C-alpha cells in the first residue's frame, strides 16, 4: 500500500493520524513491518496494531468494491 492510499483510508475512518494505532498500521501496511515489530517499536500491544490493520484493510476492500 502506498502512503497516499493509507492517508486516504485514514480519512475514511475516525482514526486520528497521530494515534498509536494508525502509526502502527502505517508501519505494517506501508513499510512492511510485522505487527509484532510495529508494536515493539511503538511500545504498545500487538492487538492495538491488529485492530487498526484489520479496520483499514476492511475499509480498503469496501472502497475497491465501490470503484
């Protein structure tokens, strides 16, 4: 996923761009890190990252169906 796609998906959710969850999702979806490594880098739980990634992937899937 590109940074532009990621930013567009963030706008489709109520996630704040500067939240730990969105930062973690960025590391996973754009930079290609694992969820575990992203959680360690951000000092948060892996479930926080997992939920954000799942939400953004779901939104992306819906957006692609509309187009």
